[in-house]
């Protein structure tokens, strides 16, 4: 009997020691960060990745001391199926519960990028690729994709004109793919519809034919002047020319039709080429589609052009204000003045 009691006592001691050891084992993992002096580490949770693979990645990056123990913690808290996809800024001096909470509830890292007014879709794609958000070929596929265009209510063969200029905070994937491009392009188009909604008369979206006309005209106005105060006047010139069945004769439309390979030198042969569908020197009416992304100032000008009698305009100097004329003689005189201004030597600064 004494031997049995001693054995039971010994067993109890062993269980207590084992329990205490396990408790310390758990306590140590939960309360000891991988590094006392922490550093920030960007960590990507890839969409569709298994929890086990994510945990192994955290261990390899030095963000948890054990992928296996981290898995135990996540399963105990029923969070192993709730991790967000995205890029997260984590720290090596965080406890494992802090890491887990941030992957479930935290805000993925966002990066700032500015899309200027007046870019074509391919210029926007190159800008976004250079910033690491998309691959250009993926972006091209998305902006030309019929399903994407139908989903976002774009009535053209591409998303040109609907990639709204703005400053964006976007997620950046470690390996951008087609889904990345679709997400970014969708964000730009969503912004277009949101901002355009503040411009429509009465807040009501125009009928499809009117929408197409306004978007095309706004894109041409955007390329013709960078001065907001001039945009309604420029829109008025084109409204007057269209009303008189005059050719628009807008250089930016011709340039757009030449595509991404345009070398910056617009030649007479380009203006005389009737095969270019965007050549408004040869083809009447508006071009078949928008020629760039534009801001709300250009859209408002297209919606409400200034009422006047002007039919022509030319810049005083490159990139400067314009001279507007009601007749060809005055316009030719303004063109000659523009050419003289271009020939003047620049004063030393």
C-alpha cells in the first residue's frame, strides 16, 4: 500500500512538473517577441495561400519564433481562416498575438501614386508599372477587356477617358498579376464615376449617346489647354465648329491616332492621312473615342461650353494662354505671331 501511495505521489509530481513546463512553454511563446529591439518588416499575405504557408513565411521573416506554435494560437482563437490578403507592415518586437491580430484586423500597407491629367491609357499603364502596382501587359488586357468595360458601364472599346486623374493610395502586391491590374483599373474607373457624378446637370447621368459626346469632348479640351479658366472657351470653339459642320482640326486627336509610337513631331503627312480614324483634319465631327484621361474642369467645360463667336484659337507661346479669333484672317495673324514668339531667343536666366 505504501509503495502504491508513493507511486501515485510521484505521478502527481510528474504531472505537476509537466503541466508547469507546458504552461511555461506556452507563456514563453506568447510573451517573448522574436527580437527585443524591433524592426519593421513588410509581409505579403498572398490571396488563397494556406495558413500553414503563411505561418512558415512569418517564421522565415523573423516575425514569429515558431510557425507550429503560431498555428496553435490561431486555431485556439479561431482566426486561422480569417487572415486578410495584402501587404502588411509588421514588427519583429511584436508578440505573436499582436501579429495575428494585425493580419486579421489591421490595415494593409497602402502606397501613394499620382495619375496626372491628360495621360493616355498606355501612359497611365507605364506610370503604374514603374510604381510597382501593375504589369503593363496586364493593365493593357484589362482596359481593353469587354467584360471589364461592360461591368463599369464604359461605352467604348477601351477604358480611355475613364481612368480618373487623382492621387491614390493603393495596395502593392509583391508579384503583380492580372487581378492586381483589374483592381487598380477598377479603382480609377470608380473614381471617375464618383467625381463625374458631381458634374452631371441635376446629378443625373446622361444617356449613352450624350455620355459618349461629353467624354470625347472633355478629353479634347483637356489636351488643348492646361489653363482651367480657358477650358469653357475652348469647348465653346469646338461647339461652334460642330454646329457649323466645320472640321475640328485638333492636333491632339491626330496624335492620339498615331499611338504610343508617336515621336513628338507632328508632320503634314500626318494631318493629310485620312486612314487615321482620329484625324479631325480629314474626318468630320468628334473623334471615335476619348483621347486621354481628363479632370472635372474639362468635363464641366464640355457640359457647359462658353457661349461666344470664336472659331479658332492658337497659343501665344508653347504651354501658355491662347488667342481666340472669330475669323480666319485674325487667326492667321495670331498664328504668325505665335511662330515669331517661338523664334525669339530665350533670355538668359
